[in-house]
């Protein structure tokens, strides 16, 4: 991701200095995966090997470079290039440029690496406010006879062409490239240039660019002519549109699908998603052929920055009778949900359903679950009915997805109806089904409904988990139904010690919040030794101290000392640490004085010193 314009230039201006002077303290030791990966190697050759091994892990990469700077380890050009390449992949554009700037221009043994130069050129050209830095990289490439490629040069000249007076500069750059552009797809670059101009509303310049580029041998193809003609059509200038289309038929060349494919995939792999999207839009909107794998990549990557654009690529693909891959469809739907564009999602699903995308219950579950997440409950239910009509027997996952959506939208009557429908269709609810309903009914305070569901779970042999018990007990405590809450807690004790421990850690705070400390003390004294209870003891003791019930806290400490002697010191240590947040020093003082009298806390304890200082 490119840095924000407001902060990028100052960072870029100081990056070169930082590359040589950053202290090892600049990166916290916890960023290093291990001491070995953070330590500088003993020689430049060894360090290069080490840097290559950590290049894919940013914290390790930064730690290694920081330690090398601190040790003043000289880095040969190959290592500088490696560092710049790795940093660029991680989106650290200023740092990558800093290392690149330290590479020598004229070293026959270590010429500037073309892949790094082109990637850096494109990244700088696409970053707001960095075109001047991109131009410096291009100048170094031209002087060093570094071969340019389509992505590097194309993104740069497109950015130049978007400026108000960019056409003359574009043509000058085109003339300068000469033989260094043998790896450039000139037709693709021509399309990129006119697309950039049209996006700035400079359609006359774009038309002129077609003529000038063609005369220089850059051969604008049907894609480039179509881009310009379409902009004249949108502007209502039908006569000029017709003339450009006539030129297209007479002068244009058929687009090479393989070259556009290679460019789009390279743009995506370099993280230049906006540029990839803009190129693909020109190709797709012109109804030119494009491979499925490229469309899948676009659906997935573009949805992160422009969910509408990704949906357009998906619809184009489906219009050609092809389907996006499951992974890409899931990624698109996740972003549609985040963007609250359920209607657009439903449009895509309607086409998929119409064209026979869903072959089994799993495919239908994907549709139902995402419609539920997007709040399209009626549509999700209609899809579920279609599954039944096809006798595919929807699985419990689809029912759960719809149940969750109904409860989220407070549609409890349809949720109950769906519950009955599950049993009618022979689909048994699982733990998640019960938890969805129990959580919702506890929110509504419907204790009888929750009790019925809870009992039903045991009848069907479905074991509750910590979340089930927690939801139920919390509601019962809020309603002051402590006997019923105790009964539910006892069930957790009989079921599993680990589950009971997690329930206990919630039960005790809930009781304390309601002020029912006697029940809380009774619960803690009844917990078997195999149930982890340290934190619950500490929470109870801390709450008793906070409200001034120091005598009750002391009695409970005595009980712990007698009955849980092996855990007593750990509880004491945790209690001492928790008292720092107590609201009343007076209550803490009373507790500490008693503990001191029983020789459980000595005179050197920090609390005793603090109390002595305060009262002195």
C-alpha cells in the first residue's frame, strides 16, 4: 500500500539518511523471531545469505538491516539490491528507494538490476507526489542502459500523460527509449497512455496521442482506439466518435491477448492494483477476450480496493458462460458484505443460480451463508427452498447461516419456524445451532425458552460448551435466579473440568456485579480441585476488598490456605498485583495489616512500605 501523500515525501527525503544511521533500538526486540535471525552476519557474504533467508518476513528483514547498520557492516551492491527488492515487495517504498539510491551507476561487475528498476519505477509513478523521484530512477536506467519493460515504462508514461501538459513529454520519452524498450509491448503502452489522458478528461490529447504514437511505430491497437472513441461517445461528440472508429478499422491492429494478460498479472504481482483494474476495465468494457485465470485474479485483488469494479469483472466472466473460482467468489462476497452491498451480491448470485453454478449442497451453502451475512434473509430462504425442491437436503451449515441472519435481524418467529423445519426435513441441529438461539433468547431475557433449548440439547446428546453455559448463567444472574444459575453451573462441573473452569471465570464476576458475594463464596468453596480456579479466587477477593468487605475476604483467604495450600501463594501473588487498581486505600490497608499480622506479608512488601509512607 502506498503511503499517504501528506507523509510520503518527508519520509522519502530522509530515507537515505536513515538507511545508514538507524540505531538498533529503532526496532523492538520482540519483532525478531529469534536472536539468530537478528544478529548481523560476520561478513558481507554471510550477511547477504542471511538477508535472503529472512527477506519474506518483514520484521526479521528490518531487524537484520538495523543490526547491520549498527555494526557498520559494508553492503555490496548485490545486497543493496536484494534489500531494496524485498522492502519494495513489503510496500516499504521510501526504504526501498533509499537502498536503491546507494547502488553505483557504473559498475560492470554489478549493473543495476532491470527487474528492481522497473518495479521501483512503476511503484513511484503510481504513488501520489512521487513522479519526480520516478523520473530520477528512469534517468539512471537510461544512462545505465537498463532494459525497460511494459509495466515499468507503461505506468510511468501513463502518469506523465495524465498531467496537463503531458503529451509532449510522453512523446519525448517514447523517442528516448529506443532500443532499451525491446521488452516493452508498445501497443499496450499506447493503450495505457490514452486511457490515462481520457480519465483526466483530455480526450483531444488522447486522440492526438493515437496519431503521434502510430507515426512513431508504437501501433495503437483496437483497445486504444476503442478507449478514445468511447470517451467521445460519452461526451456526446458522435461525429468524432465515428471518425475514430473508422481510423480503428483502417489503422488499428488486433490486440494481443497474451501481452495484456502478462501486463495485468505483472501489475497485480507488483501490488499495482489500481493500474491493473484500469487496464482490465478497458479490455473488459470493450468486450475483448481475456483468460479466466486473469479475471479470477482481478476479482480477488480488485475487490480489496474497488468492490464495484471487481463485481463488474465477475459479471463479465459470467456473461461469457464462465464462473469465478470458489476462492475468488468468497473473497468478493466478503468485501461486498463489508461494503454493505448486499443488492449487488444478490445480482451476482441470481446469475450464478440461473446459469447452474450450484451443483451440490455445499455450493448452495456458500450462497445462503453470504446472503445471510448481507442481511438478505428472504433471498437466502428462497435459495434454501430451491435446495429442497432439488432434493439436495440442505445441511446444518446452511440452516445455521440462515438462523444466524434471522436472529441478527430480530426475526424470532421465522427463526422458530426454521427450527421446526430443520427437524421436519431430518436435519439435526448441532452445537452452533443451539448457541445461536440460546444467545439470542438470553439477549431477549427469555429464560424459559433458553431452559427448554438447554434441556433439549441434553436429550439429543449435544454437549454444551463454555459459551452455552456462559450465556445462560449471565442471564440468570441478571434476573437474580441464583439457584437456577447454580444448578446450571453444577451441570458444567459434571460435564468437563475445562468447560467448568471457563464458566467459573465468568460466573464469579457476574455474581460480584450483582452484589451476591455469599453465593460467590459458596460456589468457590464447592469447586472440585480438578477445576482451575486461581483467577476466580483473585477476582472474588479483589471485589470483596473494593467494597470494604475485608472480613469476608480474610475468611476466604483462611479457607484457601486450609483447603488449597498448594495454590495459596500463587493466589496471594496475583491478589497483590490486582490491588493496584483498588479505589480505596483504606480497605487495602486493612487487608494488608491483617496479612502482615499473620506473617503472610512481610514488612518489606511494597504495599507495606506504601501504606507506611502515606500514613506517615
